[in-house]
C-alpha cells in the first residue's frame, strides 16, 4: 500500500541541508512501489501546523530539484519550534489528525539536536496511540555535535570553508610582514569546537597559522591567552588566532559576556556575539600591536563556494538511506555514519535510536586537545581531512551562482 | 641596451594584485631584448630602502609564477610608506643610488591612490635630476576609486564576491521567513561606494534583496534609515540592507563614530569599524525585530573563491601592457582602462598621467544613486555586470586551495 511522504527542515541552515532534502525527495519519488505524494513542510513542523505544505514532484520537472543540491540555506524554510515535553498536550492529536488528513505514512525531519527531539516526541506519541507512521531523522549541523554518529552532514563543507578562509586571511594578514600583527578569527560553535578545530587544516607546515586555536571545551583564561599571544608573536610576526564563539571560563560564563549583555533564543540558548571583538580590544590594550578581529558569521554555513564533494554526496545518501529504511519499517531512528577501519576513508550508513541522540552534544574529545588548551593534535586532522575532500561545481548565471527558490 | 626591472606592490591586497604581478614579471622575462634581471621589492618601497629584493626568474622554474595568478594577497608583501612631499628630502637621492646600484631601468608599482603618489614623486624627481629610469603605475584597488580609468583590477573579483555572498546571506536570512528580520551587511569603502553598490547584482528580480543599499556618497540620516527599514519590512519579511563602512552624515562624521572612537592609519585615513553594529543596535532598539549584522571584512579582498575571469585577465594584461609601454619609453604614467562603445564589453589599455590620478578619489556618480539615497540605478548594473563575468579554477591540494608563498 502506498503511503504519502512528508519532509521538513529545521534549525539553522547549512550548505548541504538541501542536498539531504534532494536525497529524500529523489529517493521517495523513485520508490513508486511504496511512496505516494511527496510533500514538503514549509517552515518545518510549525508551518505544517498551519497547513503550509507543498507538493515536491513538480520540482523535478522544473529542474529545481537538481538545483537544490547546490543551493545553501533551507529550501523549505525552517523553524525553531519545540514540541511540548508533555505528550498529553493537545498539539499531538492535532498533528496526527493532519497526518491522517494528508495520508502521511513517512515523516522525515532534517536537522540537529532540537530537530531530533521533534522526531523523538512524534515517534513516542505514535507508539502511544498505535500509529504506524514512521518517523526518521536525517542529521544536519555545521557544529558536528550529534552523538552516535562519526560526523554530521554540513560539517564537512563548513570545515572546508573555515580552513580555506583562514588560509586566505593568513595570507591577507601577512602582507605587512615587516610589522607585528594579530588577527583573531571567530568561528561558530557554542559548546562544541569541531568547526573551530577545522581551522588547523589551513596550516601548510608545523608552526604555520593559525598558531593558536581555542575551543569551548577548554576553560579560557584571558591572562594565559595574552601570554600565549606574546610568546607566539616572537616566532610568527603576523599571528592568526582562531577562537570559538563559545569560549568560556569553564564555569558557565562566556568570554563575550565579559564585554556585553547577551540575549537568549527560543530554545533557551544564549545568543552569542563578540568574543573576537572582546579579545581584539584586550590585545590592543595589553600588547599594543596592530590587531583585527574577523567574525566568519553566517558565511560559514551559507557559502556555496566551498562545498565539500564528500559532504554533499553523504548528505544526499543519508536522505535516500532514511527513505529506504522507513519503507522497510524503521521509525524513531536517525541516520548515522559509521567510519570503516582502514587507510582509505569509507563510511557505512546505519540507524541509531533518535531518543539517545536528541538533546545531547558531542564535544571534541579532551585527548585531542593539547594540554595547554591552545591547539588540537593530529587525531583531529586525521579525522577531519577526509570530510573536506572533493569539489562541487555550482551552476552559475550571469557571473553569479544560480540557486533554487520555492 | 638591457635595463633591469623592479616591481613592487603597495597598499591593501586584492584577489588579483598578484595576477598583475604575474603580468609584469612574465612580460619582462619574455622581453629579453630590453629587460635584464627582474627584481621584486619585498614590502614595497619601504623594503627596497632596506635592500629587501628578490630575483623573480627562479619563480618561473619552480612553478610559483603560474601559481601566483590565483593567489590572493600581496606575494611580495606590501607597505603603507608615504614618500615625503618635499622632493629635496634625502630619501630621494638614497633611492636613486640604490636604483643605480641594481641597474634599474624600469620601475613598476602595483597599487591604488597612495601607490600612484609614489610613482608620481619618483618620476618627478627623476625628471629633476635627468634620470632616464621609467616609472609606471599598475592600478589595483577593490575600491574602484581611481580616476581617469573606467575601472580598476581587483574591483571585479571583490564585486563578484560581494554580490554572490549577499545572495547567499539573503538565502540564509530567509529560512525563518515566517518571522520578520533585518540583516545588515557592512561592505568596504571609505569614501567610494562602488563595492557596496555591487551588492545590487545579487538581486534576481525587482524588489529582491538587498532592498536597501547605502553608499558614502549620500548623507546618511539614521531617522530616515529607520523609516526606510520599516517601510521595506512591510513588503519583504527578511530584509537585507547593505551599507558601506564609510556611510556618514554628509558633514564629515562617520556613522560608526556615533558608536565608538576611531583610530587613524599612517596616511591619516580614519580606521573604520562598526557602522553595521551601530545600526544593528539601532534597529533592535527602535524597531524590535530580529536583527543581525555581518561585516564582510577582509574576506571581500582576500577570497580566491570568487575570482572574476574578466578581472584576472585584465589584471595580467595591465601588468604586461605597463612593461611594453615602459620599454617604448613611457614614464610617469598609470595603465588605465577605456571601455569601448558597443553592446559587447571590450576595453582598451591606455596610459594616463599618474600626477592627475594620485590622491584623487572617483566616487559613484550622483545621478547613478536614486534620489532617496537608498539604491543605485540601472546605469550601475550595466557598468558593473561585465566586470564579474567568467570563472577561474584555483588549483587545490588535499581539499584546499593551493597558493604561492615567497
């Protein structure tokens, strides 16, 4: 019996979240044996509650489906809507009435921790009421902080962007190499430093920039930082320092909070800004050399210029794998990656229990961070390098990248 | 008679300043009839005063010369050294003694306004003392603010980066399109808004983002800005606003000065930062929607990901043209571009008097800016679009761009 499909995107966008969407939609459209109409939710579960859905099949004829593979951002729109903890809340029967109304049998949600929380709650509620709708999470986050998976689609492209951009910033910073200078690059990552760690891939030799790298996993001490900078300037006149936006004192205070007040987003996450700016002013005042801070900001998650071929391929494959597993009966699972042993990089796609994944955060292992907390070791490079391999040609028109829009 | 060649780079780097260097060096090495040793100055005229020079010929054998065509930053290093106004200063005979010592007959300086000032002073001093060394300026600046030339190498690639990045930021900003938001993008340009204007190339249709664009050429009124934003939010829920770092009140006060203190660089230019941040806080306080500011910072001048094929080709050709003209006897000139009439984009390379160029700034014509000062007209698009055409493949290694280093 054919069952209709619905797919949504949630949380912050990445360069390949639409590649995952492509994987889900392409596979579902090609499984005519099992899948009926393939719907997209506009603005995730929040939009679905307001009946904002679209039929995805026409995208194939219009050529948009091909184009979304290289379009950054969330083609379907996103939301930051958290379902109530109480499965007795009235929103659940309302949602399942809508699923029935649209004949939904397969539900796919592409996102990070918070999105997996949605998959977890919906699958648990389905079990309670004996619904046979299958709920599958497709992983996505530039932060690479999902547990029970080797890595996450979106990280590879963001890491490639960070590494190549830091290499370019180091070139830019070195043009006045007869004068000392410090350039501080602020990289996304509240609690997990994976993306900041990826900046070390920019190095071409031992001791090359970025010389100092600070992750949120290690307590940050501004006085020790100043000592590190002073010492590094003796060896490298144009110093590049990479910091995570979430560097903190190890006791819950973000470094940026030392400078300014912070807001809170709808999930209760502190909204960060300004660690780089704070340290820029600190270096200016205490060391007195020329100093600049660069915040990579949203560019690290929305640039199509540095798509990793590996990342894009895996994003598509994880979406398609989710569809295959759902048809075979899986529910309450997230698609995960298992790295196979051996010299060459290879991964298997597997399913993991979404309840064990949601609301957890995988941080960079302490043993991968150097003892003094200002660098990562070779383990990280070996881990991350395969994920940034391969280039993707983005279609262009009139000198600019051509993207798909709803 | 063969004469030795020296070439230097000065001022801020661009994505194609090394393409111009390639043009000079490649042409000089191939003009064995006229040119002897080809030297590069390390850190411009300042390094040359300390005998910091290198022989460029070995770069050809090592393959570095090919690679510098796609390497951003200043391969030779740069300086911000201003020669004294008084041609009677002792630095002039000192420099010309060094020229004699190295057998220099041809001097090429790749840079913007301040670098042309150096070419102007050296050529005027040469005339005073009857030296036959030929001094030629090769234009370079992302700001596109040199007079007596249709445009400047470096602008096309920076414009392509700005337009494609703003298009990506607009995609990123629109993922929560069920909530209103404002994204402010701050783009380089102290007094000339060419690069900020290039953000309009990101639009795909009339009324698309960036909806509002503010250049330093027009007096900026924060109250009017808030009115513009409020009105635009009625039509476009996720508004993208592009501003030049140099927006000002029309009476000499930069908008960023309303927020914080500013420094001054060695040329007496005010060092700007923070107009975007200032307006972010203003919108947050007065309008209350979600707001973010993104400073493109050095990325717009150092990214190799968005090299314009046209820009790179012209940068190389302008360097080579300078060598050709110097050999034919020209001095005290800058290579300039003249756009030829007709539907297809074509340019001629010509020479202009460097004395008429240095220390001048070409701003965006008032008649190209809309009356209300929040947009540019079709004249700008027609002007800029040919300059961002063509893609350049950057060599890569291990997943990252491969660059040349001294």
